[in-house]
C-alpha cells in the first residue's frame, strides 16, 4: 500500500525496529542520555541554538502549548489563516479566551503581506500573530521570512505552525527570528504520531513569564526545567523517542540541504504530473507546497470516487479535501520518506483511475 497522505507518513524500517526496544526508566540516566541527544539533533533541524522541547502529544497539542504558554485571556491575536489548520490555530487561541482577529485569506493563496502590514500598522493592541508555515489543507507554503520580518517591525510575538513544513522545507528559526515554532513527529520526521516539538526564543520566554492562560500538562516552563535533568515532566512515549533517535540519524546523514532539495524535486514531479493529466493545481503555484500537492478535479471527475478507486484498486492512499473543499480537491502527500519513484507510481495509478472516476 502506497500511503501518500499529508500525515501520518510512512516510517523507515530503522524507526519501526527501534520503537520495539524494551522500556527503560524515564527518570534514569539512560533515558536522559537519549533525550539530550535527541534534543541537540532536533536543534540542528530547527536551525536554532535556542530551546527545543519534546512533548508527548499530537501536533495540535503543540499548537495548544504555544498558545497557553505565551498568551493571556483577552489578549488580542491576529490570525493569518489560509486554510483548515490556520483556522484550528485561531480556534485554540479563542477557546482559551484570546480575542482573535482574522486576516481573511482566500484558500489556495498565501498570506497577503500588504494586508498583514496594514493590519499590524493599525495595531488595535495586537499582542501576537498566528501563522501557518505549510497549510496542508490547501497545499500552500507561506513566506515565513517576510511574515516574521513584519512581526518584528511592529514588535509582535510570532507563533508559527510548521507541523507539516519543518524538516522538509527550509525554516531557519534563528535567522528568521521566529519566536515559537511547532512541528510534529508524524510528518517529515518519519515517526509515528505522538510527539510534538516546540522551539522557544528569548522573546517567547518573556511572554511565558507574563502569560496567564491555564496550563499544566502543556507547561513549557516545566518541560524546560525537567530537560535540564534529562527528563520530561510527565511520562514520555519512550518507544517514539527510540524511533525519533533512529530517524534523526537518517536525516542528519542525508543533510538538511539534500532533504530540502529532495522534497522540492518530488513536489515538482507531482505538480508537473497532475498537470500533464489535464488536472490543475488548487494552490497558487509560486507558493505551492513541497510536502503536499492539492489538486482540483474537473466537473466530470468525482474526487471522492477517485480517492476510493485509488485505494481499493491501485493500493494508493491519497487524501480528500477538507470542510468546504470536500469532493472538490484531492491531496498527494510527499513528505518524509519519499523519493521520485514513489510519486511516479502515484501518477501512473492516477492516470489509470481518472477515467473510471468520471461521473
């Protein structure tokens, strides 16, 4: 079965084998050595010298941690949502009492930088900007470098959801001065779901000291304190740490530049391939994601039927559209353990299935 959804992604044999190892004492020296080693290597992928914390939760848990550790109820927050996951980030902030303003963006297009600058210039007491690096629901990658520059120009805290971006698409956290960045294990890190990673710089920790949203399990201050002892504050998923240890070795052996280039090559094959079949991209092409390609179907093709045919008759698992895009697009995930031949196989299956999916 070819699993080509935006996550969870296929895991390399090294990760699957590693996670089957026997449990160890999560308060002992052996786990401390493992956690410290993982943390130092994660910093290389984040391209940061600041704090990177490993949490036992999904990517959404990481987003929640970012919100509750840096904001207070009634803080004004600007959301730059351009899809389902941008909306989710904003919903989390709203649920905890933040006052969220939406910078509306058309799905399939990136954040409008001029509109963002205008909104920040108007200010209205905005404390933080929420943004999505790579929006998997629409196949868009936003210009985080420019968004971060605007956040700094107007002295706003920047919280970046890079769950499906970081480790596949270049995001130099320190160079771009991103305050908080969140990612998760089941995407480009090639590990089963269950781990989130969060980076925090000095500005983020200053916000933490003032933040008054309730937090306990997701308290990043506790995570930082325990990390100094080589521990997590709560019982970690040791098996997933074993798997991450294995995939970190694979990633750093390949090298970040090579990883980014491989994802760019694979994505271009996907984009060119679907267009050669008479289909069109949903995302604005100059901001199309290198980890997921969102594809519009013609009026004759039933997207849901197509996804089912590919799974049942060709062994290829793709993702459908979400919310108001259901039935209108399908999505090809190409992140993590993926190479050119994998996508070529997907395109061959798609070529065969398309005529059968016509209504």
